[in-house]
């Protein structure tokens, strides 16, 4: 009888321990022990000796606020220890919000062009094109990071399975896009600011989004933050380049 490989042992361990400690990332079998309908005790991590997941007792809004503050503990909780149903609903709302902001921005830029071009951009079809562009944005960055992670750390992907890893990576990209909620003030009070102020606002939101990608990708890819930064930065630039050309094609053909 052949002995299981290290990769097979790690895969079996993760199946037996489906959760992780939000402090150190160590796999754990359960988040809490339930003694009655009103009494539960949170599990202590056997590696770091801290409470494995304090967020199981927190309101979802507090978890979301911590995620907006780039807390890696909240990222681990949202990725591995919590149902993604609520986050997927929120990400859909943010997709529409981001698409509306892009649609409105294009409408402002089109005000200097001919009436036919302006009508085409500010039409309802223009909003749907913006939604499609942002969906492609998610998929492009996910694909780029999947390829980079495979090149740097293929053993990790093989250990969990490429399907599961891709899903986790897509979740991570979705959570990082929560930064786009900061576009809301610009949408509401756009008339009360200048073009320079709006550009500064977009720059700050993009900076926060980039940091969120770095922090959460460091967790998913098992990298240090500085390593994740030097992976995310060129991947982000490549994504923007590809997105720019695809967006131009979408607007031309549709």
C-alpha cells in the first residue's frame, strides 16, 4: 500500500477541516461548539491559541466595515467561514453602482461631441455596455491572477483543485471590489464638485481598490504583502490595458 503524498494529506486535511483561523489561516474543523440554543463557545485555534473566528458573533455590517478598512481577518472570514450569499448580493448592487458611475462619466465626456454620439452613450444601451465592461473587468483580473498564481505556486492550486481555487479567487476579487462603494458620494454630489475634484476622488477609490486587491490576494495566493503588491500592480495595469481595448470594441460594435 503506497503512502499518501504531502499534497494528498493536505487536501484530505482541508476536507476534514473546512474552516480556517482568521488570525493565522490554520485549518480548523469547527468555528464554535453549541451547548444549547442560547449558549455557544467559540473555538480556539490549536496553532496560534487565539479565538479562531471572532466574527461569527459580529453583525454583517461590522464585518463589512472591517473589510473596507482592509482587515485581513475579515477577508479570511468572508472567504472561508461565511456563506457568500449576502456578499454576492452586495457585489451585484456595487456592480450596478460602478456601472452607473462609469455611464455618467462617459455621458459627461460625450457632452462635447456630436448629438448622435452623445445620444448613443447616454442611452439605456450605454448603461448595459458599462455593466458588461465591468463584468469583463472582474473576469480578466481573475484570469490574469489565476495564471500568475499557477506559475508561482501551482502546488497550492493542485492541492485544493483548480475549480475551487478559481472560485475562491473570484470571491476575493468580488470582495476587493467593495471599494467601489466609495463612488457613491461622487454620484450623489457630482454637481457640487469640479472635474479636478472628481478625478481626485476616482484616484483615491482606485488606490483603495488596489490595496484591497493586494491584501486579499496575499491571503488567497499565500504570499507576503510585498510579494502580492509586485504581482497585483502589473496584473492591474495589464487588466486596464486589455479592458480599454475590449471596451472600445464593445462601444464600436454595439
